[in-house]
C-alpha cells in the first residue's frame, strides 16, 4: 500500500522556485530519507508534506487521501524537529502525553500510550524527570515519544540529530533503526549527512536545487548512480573524478585516455551509447577501487602523497596525480606509512564509471 504520494509538487517563494515538479511514491512502512546539500529543498519538501508550507501546484496524498489543502492537524502525521521543543516545567510523562490530553483523550488512554512509548524508547526510569535533568539524547527520545503516542500514519523527522555530538548521533541512529523495526511505521527523514542516509534508509531521495536526482535503495545509489552529482554526494570519502577523452571503441568497450594516467588507454566495458572520437568524458573512481601500491590490470600513475590517514584497518592516501588532480585512495588491511611520498595507483577498467559533460551517466 502506498503511504505518501506526491504528484508534480511545486513550491515558490515569490519569483524563486525551490521545488520543481516533484513526483514521489513512498510505500507503507518504508523508512525514506531526503538527503542533499544545504538549500536543496529537502526541509521545504518535508514541511510541505506536513502542511507547514503551502504548495503552489501539485498534490499530496497520505494514505490514499488528498491532503493538499488539509490542515496539518488533520493529516495523520507526527513531526520531530531539530529542536526538542519540550515544555521545561513538565515531566517527561507530561510532555509525552500533553498532546493527547489536549485532544480529549482520557487519563487511562494517555497513560497506556505514554507507557508503551516509554517502553519502546527505554524512558521508564526518566518519566518523572524534567527536561533540564536529561541528556541531549534522552530529550530527543522524549520528543520522538511525543510523536509515537499519537499513532500517526506517517512520522516526519527534520534533522533530529543535528544538535547531538558525534557519539550520541551514532547511538540515536541505532535507536531510530530499532524504533522503525518496532513500530513498523512509515518514516520520512531529512538530513544533509549522507552517512545517516546510508545507514538508516530503506530508500534515499537525493535532492539538488529542488529536483530529485535519484531515488532508490542506498546501495543501488552507491553502486549505480544515475549522474555525477549522486555519484559524488553518496559515499565517504566521495568519488574521485578525473578528466578523460574517448579515443576509440570496439566490441570490448569504449577506449579512453585519462589525464594523469599516461602509460596507456583504458577500455571500459558495457558502454552501449555511441561516443564520437575525441569526446570529453569524466571518469569516476571510488577511493576503495584504486589498486594501491602494486601492479594490477589497468593503467597506472605515480602519485605524490600529501597526507596519509590511518584509521586502524583502513588507510586513506591523499595524493596529487602528475597532472595536478587531487585524488583519495583507500588501502584496506595494509597500513600505509606516514612517510610515504609516492604511491603507484592503478585504475581498473571494471571499476570506473563514465559521465557525460552534462553530468549524466554514460552507459
């Protein structure tokens, strides 16, 4: 069953259009993450679903009901914001049950729902505390609990972990993943952190300048990006991009030369689109797909190392190719020496992705 459907949704502020005809279908029970750089329109899109922004065109359906013009309180949604917005004079239990109390629920109903939410979020020992006596992570759990007690059709999260430190963010990501499995509700989550998106989402919506650039499962976006923007945004460290040129084609694939790799050309398999000789292409290679420090199938370059980051099992080498292009190469297992000055990097044909000058994938 489809939980949320957006059709040709548009939003403008004066003459500035920030959402450009978005079409999206979110299935019931999915955890969908809107991700993209600051100003891409992800929070505006979320607030439009919530009814906190008035759209200029298009429709919004929640649970098969057209809610485009419906008041936010009647849409069957619950929203968790970046700020906790807890009442400081109320206890945890009172904060969580306040909304139900205001909508006329009985004391018994409020107590039952608050108790269940407290169980799910492991807030039992803190129910009589006030917000000032809670940690940041505990306050965020209370804010989530306030949403849970409403039994909404859809949960909306607007960068709820942004105020937490790094350790708490990791902990709360785990808590949110557990929560989704427990309540089996439809959740839409906004973040600029693609690591959060990759670890939490059933599906990711990648936004740029108010357009959906790609929508799909996290590893599908990672392995098979539709364009250069998605390829560069999904993945940490991000994909390396090199300048290339088509020099010929054959049944084996498209033959290209790559700037900085001057010991030959690369025949990239699986390219069916016609490419004229001399056409410029962008070559994408993820840091973990370089062959580092040893001979391998492909073309090679001697890269000058400017920095090595050793993170235990994994090392990252920040390098300059002979043409001055900066790249990041990953070495897993064999730690790189901090004093390393030059590394041999091999570019394997089977691991590169090619992009057209307009940024679209060359297939």
